[in-house]
């Protein structure tokens, strides 16, 4: 046995099917014993207290000695144990004089409890028949064996699931409370085996890219098992892959010092070798190793994102051969094909998708696809696309870096050694493309764009023109049918000529004709000829598209044509059925019927059940129809968009009110005339808000003009959860900047004040406190002449908490006192509760702990009385801080855990992370440094990319204190140095505290 120990795995062999509750998430466990069977069968548990069940009924297992007898029999796998062996197992070398009689008594009592013929007597001893019942240890062993086989076969995801399922059978200490030397030996063996299973599962976690999540668990495990070098090795690797190289090296230094002090030995060679690789910044460490037996196995995650290829793909044979050949040769070079460049509708995407499908065998590790929306105003940002690609490749959210440069580097590292095709559709320019390109041989990028990518170094450029007349006629024939085209060949040539030989135009025209069996090709040709004369001022490419769209549009019923024009007005990427009904001012059922009929005509796409979108060219055409025709005057267009804004504002206000009952904010918003949706519970309301984030924010930007500006600003205010969640923070901030500028340009003081207030909130959440305070002060100035209660109340509240963060508690007390007065004057009880809880934190900073507890409790009482679950969690957060300072640690932990559950349920990542940080502080105060380190690590993971550097610095400070408490001094120093760099850059007073921690006196 080496220093880590390799004991024999328990020899249980009865086959038991694996439970179905495995999640595969690192560190996730199912509480309590995991039942192996349902119904009335007998079950036994030894991976925790020794227990027995018949179905769901718990059976009495007797005294500790009787449980020791039961455990000894269960662990013999059906073999008979003599009386002497049982006496030795229970009492060891000092049995009582009546030991044999006691054994018989225990056995008799167990027989009465268990089913007949389960416990049998034979050859002067006893046995439990394994076929008569199931045992948790047996199930765990079967799952572990299955995990070994799955991993050997390259099924690493399944192996993780199986190991998690095996570990879920543990329910505390094995054989807990069972006396005797035999139980003690078995306890040690089973605990060691559990550690081995955990190590195997953590190894798979790292191979799956779950580095950040693993750090928290490994930190706690190394604290509990300080001499176990394999855990230290895994921790070093997890830290390195999380971008924390200095901490990884510090773990090695701490380990070397500990082993020398405790055992007088050096770290094992594997650990020393890992340290050297980290020092060299070995790039191979940045990705999981490939096991030799599974070298030829497919990658764990193989995305297959290519859209479906059209069944009637026609022509382009030379391009197909050229591009397919280049993709097939991608084993020695990275290729980017961009000129699939050409006008809209020329068939760039159709050709690229067809070629990509043909090339799939050359890219067995997967195919990625994204529509970059380069032709629109709101094109896809490269960092957003990289995040989606990394997730598709199996990278968990917590492991995805914040910056675009880091995401691009991780993307290239993830693709290294794999053969993946990346299809980048509808690109804007070369700058958008560069971060999305693979970096190694074996991968390829296929790009489509309306412009030639001459600035994309090394790209193979292909200019895609319209079809030849022969290809165009062939495509038309495949859709319409050979019989009809043959009968009117000249008319068919006229049709494809009128379409400008543009594939998109041909496809739409042919689809319309195929759907109308009474039409002749000549009828279609005549209609197209008429429309060409009306559009002769347009460029040739646009002429063909608009002529074809005009053909489809001309066949619409009045209700369809009106819907087509009106629904092309909103700027959002798509639109929900309910929002579309608002635009059309029709019932949802009627709206759905119209939309589905437009989908049938190929003028509208069905993005998902209940959601619809326009192709970008079709949207432009729809808008030109509305502008050029007298039957849709400007007033009707304005009314349609106004109804959409009303719909979003009314619904978002309802969501806000459901989350914050009694909050007067909704009473001060601009009135709406169109109704919104209502929800029965806050979870459905939240689902709506996050699903509508992009079109909602697009609506705010689009309608920040005269007549709608104030409602647009109020919609942004009502949807403030989008800014707090972290998921939509950047878009929310950009929208707030835009509407603030619009309000300033139009001289609308009220709108500007409210827009500025939303920006103050954004800056405060991001940790930009100087900017936040400036904006809040400006909001109050703007609200003065108008006496607008929203900025007057909430800006004072915000300035109070900002002053706390800036170590100005006296100023903060003044701001919050004014906020409380303003909220009370407005009869806004939840607002008053918010200010009271914030004032509690100010009093805490001033050393007035008793009043801090009282103020926080007053705020909670208001929240609870009004059914304010989410903001009640904020109150419990504040109370938890006050109770921590007052030394009531158990109560503090209870309040913080209550808050944590609500924040997680409400998808409030910022507050979830901060609550984990505060729980780490409670653990530190309670002298539980290992648990403090685990909570602080989880806080870092959750807060990745949100909350700002100031909050991250505070978490790192506490993490360093926790690590120092478990003997990880070197790693603690790294955390403190990182925190100090953050605080010094920000000019924060917390830098002094960190310098003190880093001083030699503190280290001693």
C-alpha cells in the first residue's frame, strides 16, 4: 500500500440495476440511502447506519451489538460465520462471559424482524442469504464496476453518471455507531474505497472540463485528507485549467512542506512532474489527456448543429467539388472559405450547408453552426458565439472565460487534436470572423457573407453569382414538376429570368406555383413581368428578389397582407405569438392562424413553437411594402408598434409586481392601453421575461422616440431583473445608455432621470461604484423639478449602499434616512423595507450591531407581510450579516441558506454568489475553514463574469483566510496577492486589510 492507499474493493457481486437518478454533475449527491428495489422486498444498508427496510417500511435493527451482528453477516456475501467469528467480530479479545448466548439472542430477534429464511443457522453459525435481499454496498460495487467498463470503452460521460450513482448510496459514515474491531476495520476500508471512487469521478470531471466546479470540492477534500497526494494533484490540475496557475504552484509548495514536516518525505514523482509542467505552462495540460486504450474513441461531446440540407439542392456542381475537396484536405491546414460571397438570396447558405453535410465524414468530432446575422443592425457578437460554441463542445458555463480573447483561446485549445467543421453563416466582416476560427490542422471553417472577406488572411475566396439559366430552370423544375415545365418551357425560362436567376427568388416563385394547381406557368410569368416594370429603378439583384416577394405578397388575403406588413416592423430577432397578437390587435387564436398561413407561403419562418421570425430580406421587403402603399399609413404603423410597447410594458410590470408585491414602482409607470399577459406563479413570469429579453430590449431601443420614449424607459425600469441576473447584463446596459441619450436629445427630463437611474443600478451591480454614485446623483438632480418619486426614492437608496461599499457609512446613513422618508411619503412599503435592510448594513459598518439586527428584522417583517419572497431573501441576507457580527452564527447561517435557496430558484446569480461568500464568512467565524474555502470557491465560480472586480477581491480575501486555516499557506498568499492587485487598481480601502494579511507578522 502506498501513501494514498489502495485497499481491496469490497467483494460484493450480486447484480443490481443502476438507479436512474444519477445527474453526472460534479459534487452533486443524492441525500439519504439510495433504495435498490421497489415494492415489498428486503433492503439493507451499511454505507451509513446499519439499517433494514421492507419496501418503504424501516425495520428495527436493535441494539448496537445486534447491528454489529447484522453488519458482520451482511458483509460476508452469504458465507456462513461461526459463532466464534461473530464473537470476535463484535467484542474482540475481551468478550463477555455470556457472549454465545447473546449471539443467539441477537439472531433470534433478527429472525423475528426479517422475512423467513433470510437469516439461517448452519454448521454452528449463521448466514444471510444474498438472494433474499439487496444491499446498498452491492449496488454501489456494481455501479463502480460498470463505471470502469464505461470509461474503458470511451463512455466517460456515462462513467461519471455511474460513479455519481454509486457515491449516492453513501449516507454518512459507513457502519455508523456499530461497535467492535470487525466494524472498525470495515469502516476504514469502505471510507478508503469511497475516496477512491471520488478521485475517479473527479478525474472524469476534469476531463469533462468541469475545472471550476471541481476546485471547491477538492479544496474541502484536501483539507480533510491533507496527506493524500492524488487529491492534491487533481486540485493543482483543476486550478491550472481554471486559469489560476500561481495557486496551482502554491498547492505544490504547501504539499511539499507538509510531507516534509509530517512524514519526512518528498512529494511523489507524479506530483513533482505536474509542477514542472505547470511551470512550463505546458499547453497539453489545458485539455484533458486521451487515454491510450480509448485513443480512437469519439470525443465525449460531438456537436451536430448543421441545419438540414434542402432535398432539392440543384446545380453548383463545380463549387461543390471545389469546396468539398478543400474541406477534405483540412488535415494539414486550417481553411476559411468566405466568398460564398454574393447578394442576398444567391444561395450562399444553401450551398454551404450542402457542402458541409457532404464533408461530415471528414469531421467525425462534430460540426458547429451559427447564423452571425451580419446583414442586420444587431449582428452576433463574437464573444457570445464563442460562449455558445464552447457549451456545445461540453464546456460548463463556469469554465467559460469572460473576455473574448480568453474565450477564443479556450475555443482553439478545445478543438486542438479534434476534427471539427465550423460553419459561420451570414458574417458581417473579417473582424467578426477571426476570433471564431479554429487554430490547428484537422479543423476547417466555412464562412458565408454578403461581402468578400479580403481582409481574412489565408482564406480561400469564392464569389458566388446567380445561377446559370440551365441550373435555374433545373431548380424550378424540381419544385414545380417536370410535366408542367415541359408543357411551357418558354414561359418557365421567362419566370426564372424574371427572378434574375436568383435561387431564393426562384424557390419562392416555384413554391407559389406548386401550391396552385390551377395556375399555368404563363400566368406566373405574366405576373412577374408586370411587377418587374414597377420595380425597374432597383438594382438587378434586389429587383429579382422584390419581384418574387411581390408575387407571393400579391396572393395574400387582406388579413394576411396586413399581418405581413405590420409584423415586419419590430426590430427584435423574433416575436412571440402573444406579442404578434398585440401588434395585429387580434386574438391569439386568429393571430396564430394567420401566422401559420404565412409560414406556409415561406414569407415567415417558425423559429420555435409559438415564435416566428422573418428572413432579413423578407423583413426589408415587408417594411418597404408598408412604406410604399397607401393601405398602411404611418399612423397605423405607429399604432402597431405602440401596442407592442404597451404589451411588453404591461406584462413586464405584472412580472415586477408578482416578484415584488406592494411595490409602488408599477404605480408610477406610464399608463398602457393594451393589456399584457398575467401569470399564476412567479416562475412562469420569470420564464417569460428571460425568453423575451432580446425582443423586449430591441423594442426599448426602437421606440425611444417621440410619443413612446417614456414608456420605453419605463419598460427598461420594469425589466430590471434582466440587468441583475447576469445573463443579459451587457445588452441591458447598452440599451440603458441608448435611451438615456435619446431622452437627453429630446429634452425629456423625466425620461432621462429614470434612464440614468437604471444606469446607476447597472454600475452598482458591476462594482463600478464611482460611476454608480455619479449617475444616482444625476438622477436625483433631474428628478427635482419633476418631483418624480422613482429616482428620488431609489437614487437615495442606491447612494446609501454605494456609500457603504466606498467605506463612507456616515454619508450612507444620511442617504438611507432620506430614502426611508421618501418611501414612506410614497406609501411604498417594500421600498421602505429595502432601505431599512440597507441601513442595517450601514449600522453594522459603524459598529452598531444590535440596531443592525433590529433594522434588518423590521425590513423582513415588511417583506413577509406582503408576500415578498425574492426581496425577503435580500432582507435575510442583510440579517445574516448582522447576526454573523453579533456572534449568532447558527442563526446567521440559517438566514443566509434561506436566502440562497430563493436566489437560486429566482436565477439571481449575483446574489447567489454573494450569499455563498457570506456563508464562507460565517464558516470562518465558526472555525470551519474547510467549509469556508468550499463556499468561497463556489462563490468565485458563480460570480464569474458578473459583480465586478471589487466583489471578486473580497471573495479572494476570504478564500485566502480559509486556505490559511487548512494549512494551504502558499495558495492563501496567491489569493491575497490577487486581491491586493484588484483593490490597489480600484483604490479601495480594503487594500490595507489585505496588506496586513500578507505581512510577515500575519504569516507567522
